[in-house]
C-alpha cells in the first residue's frame, strides 16, 4: 500500500475551490471536514492543477497562491508553473 | 523579439544561487565558524534545492496579503466586541497559555533563524532561513496584536513576556527553546524545523486552531491559520534539510538519528501542555489529544519514517512510550494545574458531568478507571468548602522541567522517576526519554534554571507564596485560582445576562 500524503486547507473561498479541484483530479483523494478546515488524504501522490482551480474560481490561479490557503501538509513538495504536487519518493 | 518569462524554477535559481559568490580573500571556515563542529559533513551545498520555489519578491507579495487579511479581522474584532463571540470565558485560558508559552518562542525562533541565515554555508538554505526568520517575527507580532484585544477584558495576559521568564509552567516551553538555540546550527535545524515543525507542530496548531474556530475565537483562528500557512513552508524546509544531511554523508546518519530521538521526546513532553488545552480547556471540543496523536503522529509520522528508512533512519526512540501514554498525559497535566492553580496565571475548574461523559467516551480504557474518581473526590471537597490546593512545591524533571507527575508507562499507579548521578550530585528526570537526554549531555542540563529550586534558593521574590506571585507579576485573586469565583466569571456572567431579553411583563404577553 502506498503511504498517504495529506494537505489541510482553510475553508476560505480559495481553499474550498482548491479542495474541490483536488477531489476531482485525484480519484483516490478523501476529504475529512473539521471546523474551519478541510483535510485531504491520498495514497502515494496528490496534485493540484492550476487550470482546474482557475476554472472553479473563475480567474487565473497561480500555484504559488497555495501559500494563502494551506494550513498543513504531509509529503515531499514539487512546485512548478502549472501544478503543485505532494508525493513520497 | 519579446523577452520570454522565466519559469518558476529558473527564477528561483537566479534569486538564490545566482546571488551567491565564492569568497576569495577570506577562508570559508572563518566566514562560517559554526558549520563543522557538530561533525556534520556536507560535500555539495549546491545539491540543496528548496521544494518551494519562493523568491523574495513573491514572498513579500504573499506575506503582505496575509497581513491585510489578518488586520481586517483584528479591526473587525475590536469594532464588534469580538470577545463576546467565544463560547465561554473558560475557553480563554487556552489562549492565555498560548500567549504566555508559545508567542515568546516565536520571537526566539525569529532570532535563531536570523543566525542560521547568516551562518549556514549554503545559499539556498540561507534564503529559506531568512524568510523563516521574518515569518517568525510576524507570528510573534500578529499574536500579540490579536490577543491584545482579549487583554482589555480578561486576566492573565497583561505581562506575558515577564511571566515567560519566571513562571514554573512556562519554564517548560522556555527551556525547550533555550536548549535548541544553544545547540549548533544543524541540531537546531533538526530540532526545530524537522522534529518540531514537521513531526509535531500539527498537533499544536491544527486541532487547536480548529478548536478556536469551533469556540468562536475568530482572532486566534485568523492569526493561527495565517501563521500556519508559513508553517507548511517551514515543515517542508525541515523535511528537505534532514533529507539533505542524510544524503550528503553516511556519517551524518547516526548524528541526525540522535537528534531526532532527543527532539522528538523533548517536543512530545512540551506538547503534553497542548494535550491538556485540547481535552480540558475547549468548551466545544474538536478532537481528543489521543485522536490528534493518532492522526498527526501515528499516521503522518508513520508515513514519514517509512520514507526515511531508506537512509537508515528509524522511528524516534520512545515513540512507542508516547503511543502507550496517549490515554494518560492530558489528564495528568490537567491534574498538575488543578493542584497548583493558586500559583498559575490561568484558571482551572471542576470538570462537569457533560465533560466527564466526553472524556469517558474518548478514553474508554483509562479515564473512568484512573481519573474520574480523582475528579469526583476533588468536586466533593470543593463543594464542602475545602477545595484542594497543593501547598508543597513539586519536584521538577531536570530536562523537560514538568512537575514529576507522569506515571510509569505500564503502571498508571506509580510515578515515573529516574535518578542519574553527575560529579557526585543526583539529578532527577521523569522518564527514560528525559533521562537519556540528561545523560548524553549532563554538562548542559545541570545548568537548568528550575523554578522550584530557584524558589528554595531564595531567588524568586521571597519565601511565601504571595511574594513569589508578586515576583511573577501575577495579579493575585484575578489571574490565579479557580474560574469559579473569579472576577472573570463574574464579568462573563454579567455580559451573558445582559444578552437575554428582560422578562416580558405579563400584560405585554396578552
């Protein structure tokens, strides 16, 4: 079984859109809801696709904006112009 | 031809490595005098790559936006009597411990990451440490600004920096950080960035901030999540830094493992305070300490240490003890505070029936058997007008500085107690974990400033409790003792009474 990666997001407008994009783009991702925050776990790997978040927000979303919405994460990070990925090597 | 925009990774390269240079007229070891004495071997500093490709220009942009959001909330709190939105005044005691115990650590972290930003030989790591230093200063400032609103209405917040340096329970977080900042740069990085930020900090911030949200504390949620967004970057720095040390030289592995073992245990003992805040101080509860431990240490830490196994790193020593104790620690720490509420700048209270039900449900194997009878006995005493306050001063652990009230891992009826000798003197620790830390560096820990010893030596204002409390700057009769009967309770009840509509006159109802 691949080890889970995880991200916790604020329940803000942007955070909710990011969470919805993750769930749509990563079929194995699972959502846990808490007061004010959402934790998403996914075995092995999880990607946030900028296009998918932009579509949900109705504006251009830059992956670096993740800094505005993230609360915590578990896993190694890879960041580029079009996506933000968590993974275990 | 139009100039092409640099990709994120290219831009990051230019703004970190591109701005570094090779020294020519000074020796490397003179410029970075702390880089080698811990025995860590680095062969190629350029192999370090920050996974977050954050450059200074983008950093300022995002941090400024975080600040604008936070200060809008602070204004709103002040303008709209935000203090009335919390579930109950007892909740505020968690915030008091936070500002007394955690906020000064943010400032310490600010100072020491500035030191690392100067003294680490790699440019990439220096840039990350510089950003983190500024982050930590921001956390300290925003916490003070936010909580200052509560200081207008509640007790125990008024002189937190003074208290941090003197109060018995605040020597626990203070000495933790003093231990880290008096270590070398790589131990500090492993201690704070990895063991604390990556492995354990989620237990402090995440359930606690979610708890703040659930209890109507808009202020704490906002500074908490604002800080936590930086924390994700710090955690990643911690993980990548440890991975970098392990990849650079095999000889680094046992050194790093030793630091992981030490700082896991130091951090775990420190977080027992958070366990108490979560299980006892939140009127509306999000999750128990035990559940948080399972989610944020056992699950997340399990995945982490499985990943690091390739380098020969194993789970921290005594992680099994921490796991076995998870049904006990929060109750034992609450009991310490209940015993000594006369000498604390927070309140305690009788654990009511509804709360007892919750604790029984969350701790089916430990609570009803070991702790509920104790609380019921205390309640009977209090109802008979004989509320129990402990008049003796407790023995403190030489390492974690927590009063020696933890029990043996396989016997919750026996206090866990270890004795070590150093140069003919006896030193006491609370556990195998703290004993090992002491015995590895006794020269360091014999210097510990233990609040109880200091009182007995006459260094804390006098020989009587009121004199010591004056020296602490505790406003006696307001900051200390039980919540029941406190000025805070009286004021809160008056506010809540004022919210209810006056009883309708009979004529108006007809």
